[in-house]
C-alpha cells in the first residue's frame, strides 16, 4: 500500500508540475554557434551540431547523419558560406521548409574586412577596416604566399572562399570579403544571440518566454566575459605574436592585442617553403614572442618557423576543436584564447 501511495503521490506531482513544450528540431553548424543556440534553448531542447569533435568547417565533409538532421530541421543556424562553404548546397537541397538563418547577416554585428595578406603588422588598432575599409597598411591588401603579390583576380580560389554570391529565401547578397570569424567578439555574440532568440520565439511561440529569459541571462554572462577578457590580456596586449591563420581579427580589435601576422592566409592552403622563410624572418624582425598553432592543423609548421628564434609556441583554438559542445563552450573558448595568450606571452618575456 505504501508503494502504491508513493507512486500515486509522485504521479500527482509530475502532472501538476509545469513542463516546457517540446522544442523544434534545430541544427547549428559549428560549435561556437551551437553553444549560443544551446544557451537560448536551455530548458526546451538541444540543437543538433554538424561539425563535431575536432573537425574544422574549413575542411569538413558532410555525413549522412548531417543530411538527416538538416532534413528534419525546422530551424538551421550557420555563419554563412564564407566559412561553412560545405553547407551551401546541402542547405538548398536538404533543408526543405526549414528557416535558414545566416548569422553573418543579422543586425547589430561589427564586421571587419577579410585581410588577404599574411603579414599585416603595419596597422594600428583604430576603427578603420570596418564595414568596407581594409585599413591594415599596404600589406593588408596583398596575398603573399611565396613571392607573388596578387589580388582576387589572380587567386580565384581565395576569392571563392570570401566573395560568394548566395541566395537563401529570396535574399541575394555578396559577402564582400568580410572576415567570418565574427563570434570572437562577445558583442557580436550578443547580436547573434538576439537573432537566435527572435527566430526561435517566432518558430516556437509556446516557449518564447523561456527563450527570452535565457537571452537575458546569456547577455549578462557575455558582458561579464567581455570585462574579464580585457583584464586577462591587459598585461600582454602590446607584445607581438604570430598565428597559424588569420582567424583572430575580431578578438584582436576588441581587446587591442598585437597580432603581427599569420603563417597562412587560408587554412585550406598550406604555406610553401618560401612563405615559411618569410614568417621566420618576420619573427626575428618584429621580436614576436609567441607563434600559435591550432589543434586541427599541422603543428610541425610552427616548429619550423620558430627554429633559431627566441619565440615560443602555443596553441589557440578559435573554433573550439578541443572543447565539448554545449552552452558553456563559448565561454571556455574565449577564456581559453585569453589565457593562452597571457600564458605564452608572459613566459616569453
């Protein structure tokens, strides 16, 4: 009798407790986007993720499970074809009636022009270069793999990755060479989160109040993160360093750190011997104290360019390859970049 009474009591509690309505099927392209979407959806459901584990959107190949997720989706969030080019055609072919949201096009973003040159240290940290001006000195306008200096007309493969005409839901636009690593500024993450919340509330009005409450909490966390990162990098922000590829412009601009150049312009194209020699010379010339690898790409290149220099090596992870997906990933990603910079640049002093 006691067990029956307990079961009846538990059933009554469950029936009387408020239960959130089941959320829609939502898909996010990459881990940083997935983290923001997961934060907004907490208490409602979990979004599916396309680029899992240590995979990179720059080199990703679609799986059958990814296609199935897209086919079942009601909402799909991605940055855009300038980053996840592999998703361009599948979205048109597989997403059916899904609402596809290109986060590089949402209101409130600060966009920076894509920097074609790998060695771009001749610049300051003012506001030039935003919404249509390169603003990074003469080297910022040239692609310098090897000796040749050429523009997009001479490098159609580079242009295809960054100047991509695309149509979704009748909306034609040209990305016009914007750097697509937009999430590496928490204020851009806030703009993305606002668009994510608005889209989910429209697609799932039964849970609109939950989405709004989660957005408010996320905004507070992002503001606190922003303030914390300012303090983290303040002691080393004037020390020059080299990155594997030019993915950090938004972090650089937001926190005034001194990225002096990149080993390669695009991670899809590994640098040749001459390019590595150029970077080696640049490290000596600038006194760059750290050269940062990325988890997805060949670390041996870093050892080549720092050989014979006092520079140390470190690792930065702009796409969260080493982190577990979820609401906290975005914060771990950004804090990890700040901490890695501070640790390497301090130890190399």
